[in-house]
């Protein structure tokens, strides 16, 4: 495996770990605030502030600007709406089923959606056929998620 591929894999694993750590932190915030959706809102607000600063830094560093007319209008909101749904559901479920089960079901959902996205080429993603190996992997991941939750 080339070094770059290894580094990308490590970065992906770290991002996944961050999501797992984020869920109980947001759950504690929701418990403290008394409202899970408020915790999700503060989580997104703090992330938005950080990303605005990072974006401004890149604009300054690279000397480029953002073309707000280029993307389709609905794409400005779709990712945030989906993220808000995920974060709010995670906040609600972590105290009920545990962080490991929430992460297992989330990863299973990501994989199943990813298979469909690859198959139809959603939003310009390269089309990849659904093979027996991919189906087997998805079934095994679902079995693993169920085992994590039920044992």
C-alpha cells in the first residue's frame, strides 16, 4: 500500500473516531441544556465558526475567492440538514443504546447508502457495480452492528 493511501486511511479512521467521541460529548451537552436539538445547534454553530475561520485562512493563503453562484442552491442546505438529522439522532440514541451501537448502525447506514450512491452515480460519483463481495460486506457489517447492540 503506498504511503499516501495509508495516510488517507489513517485520516479516515481518525475522522470516524472523532464522530464516535462527538456523540457522547453532544449527548452530555444536550443533557445539560435539557434539549437535544439545542445541543445539535451549538455543535453546528461552533463547527461553522471554526470552518469560517479556516476558509478565510485558505482564501487569504491561496489568494482565491469563493464562487457562491456555482453550486445548485439546494446543496447549500442539504448537507447541513442531513448532518443535523444525524447529530440529533445520535444525541437521542447514545443514552438508550450506547455509543458503540449508534456508531455501528451509523456505519452500516453509511455503507448501504454508499453502495446505492456508487451504483447510481449520485451527484457525479463514479459508477461502481454492486458485487457479491460488496453485498457480503454489507451483510456482515449489519450482523456486526446487531451483535454489538444485542450482546
